[in-house]
């Protein structure tokens, strides 16, 4: 399985690097302000892909060593790209200090997938709202992604349906839990329970 993941990561890295090179060529070809804005978001997204693939290729098992991560910074980076791509959707997040134990790569994949699932559950033409909020205590940080979309599509997500399963698997690797529940608005709330204190691997 690890060999397959490494091979898959390698295959993703090559086209991502080519796409990034073309973005740079477009910059040399002259650009207006709107084009520059969108190219910046494309470049950031492709750079994140390349960074994620690099971590997949070089990391051993992610569960081995957890370290303190600034989750707020990761969420701000993700939301900046999503806001540009889906301007009709309201993304609500009050930036604050959200420190937890984990791996930046895993956390970025988890929350990118959860936010993407919420976006797909909303009708972008009519708009919608996605809220991200957190509660913490001495041992845990609970971060919730909540939307007012339709719950049914999350039962069979777009693509191969592995998004939520991948999130759960990565959360397990961080000694974290992931809980999904329906909310009164008709949407879905997914809470990731992350550790802030030293985890036990016993």
C-alpha cells in the first residue's frame, strides 16, 4: 500500500509541476489585474499540491511524530482559494489561535476535503454558507465545518467517494476523531477532535 501511495504521489507530481510552469509562462505573456489575481490562486493551489506530494514521498508513517501546528493559518490559506473560486458562497471563519498536535500535510488534506464536500453540497448558483468554528480545552481542540447544504450528496460524494474515508484515516493517524452529524438547517456538521496534549500510543 505504501509503495502504491508513493507511485501515485510521483505520478501526481509531474503534471502538477508542468501546470505550474505554464502558469509562470502566462505571467510572462502579459496580464491584467484580474488575470494576475486568478493566476496567483492557481499557483498557490499547485504549490500546495507539490508540497503535499513531496511530504507523501519523503515522510515515513505520519503517526510517528506529532508536532504543534498552527491550524488557523492552514484554514486561512484554504479559504482564500475557495473564496476566489466560489464567490457566491459565504465562508465564515473568525481567525483566532488554533494550535494542535498533528502534521501540516494531514491537516491540510483533511480540512480541504471537508470544505470541498460542503461546497459540493451547496448549490453554488444560489449561494450558501459554510462556517468553521472551534472549541478547546486543556486536552482537545474541536474544529467543526458546518454548512446549510444537502446531506444526501455526502453519502455518495463526487468522484470515487473516498474523501470522507481518507479524512477519517488521516485523523486516526493523528490520534484524532472525526464525527459527522446532520444539523437543523438541513446541512452537515463535521467535527474533527484534535489533541492539544501529548497523545498516548499505547
